[in-house]
C-alpha cells in the first residue's frame, strides 16, 4: 500500500483511516475525492439492505473505523433514514441493548463479536435484544453466533479499507466493483484499487479466507461478492 503523491497533499486530504489485517491495524490516507466515492459505495450497500426513507438503523462502529462508517452515515442521511450510533465494543453493549429496547430498528449495521460478548456479560439473549429487527448486518465471527441463534443475519465484511454487504439473495457480500477489484490468492481474499486514490492498494492481503463470485446476483447487482470461509 502506497500513498499517491498526486492526491496526498493536506489540501485534498479528508482524513486518515485504518483497517485491520489479522492483529495489525494499518493506517491509510483518504482524499476528499476518495471520500465522495466511498459515500456512493456505501449507498449501494444500504440499498442492498433495503434501507429507504422510512427506515431506522442502528450503526455500530469505532472511531478508528470512521473512514468506513462516516460514508455509511452520510448515505443514511441522503436516504432520509433515521439512525442512531453506538460503539462496536464490549463496554458499550449496554447502549446497544438500551437502543433496541427503547425503539424499533429495521436494521443494525456492523455487529461484531465484542458487542455480542458484552450482551453475554449482561445476560441478554440475542433473540430478545434483536427481536423485531428485520436485518442484522454482522461481521464474521458475530455472523456465526447470530446464525446459530436462529436470527438469519446478513454478512457485513470489512475487506481491507472497504466494506462488503450481503443483499437479500444471501449469496455473498457485494463489494463496489467500480472502486475495488477482489480476487483469491492462496485461498485468501486480496483487494486492489481500481481508481487513483490517496492510498494506492495493489493485491493487499486482507486476512479473509474465502471465495469470490463474479456472476451477476439475483438481486440485480453485478458487483463481485465475497463469500468468506466462516468459523476461521
């Protein structure tokens, strides 16, 4: 991963994001142009989840993930959906439970194992906490636990600096193919930028084991899909 000198000046910089690969957290610059295109990518994902102007969403993320989740929040605003924010942390799981007890949410985005661990600490059954929520978009690890609880989650997969989102066809998580190229190398998903960005990424190993599906999806999206090997 390298910074593109043509877009890395402070005048064009939106901010610095980070993403996790295994135990490593890698920083990367994000330009204003990158950010605008990431909003468009996020809106594709929101549409795949069926979010519209009457939807109410709960977004679970950390400040270190702002480069991925601020575009999601802007996309929700553009969609005129209502939304609330909670930390995707074990400590803040009580607030996730509070929100879901106090209000109805159509979708919860970004559920991870830390949030579920926190709900376990509080003695809250997942079926009770998420009762009435139509779409649970969960990261690998949390996805399996919600699936085992019979809740039918959707995949929400951090693929390097972007997020892949599973549609209602339930056949893998779509990545924005206009922005990112994904392929498999030795059983691992690797990602490459398609357009000039402040951080130029070439076959970045994401730490995700799995497959890539390129055939058009039943939902109508032609974007490639990540099908992670779960439970590893």
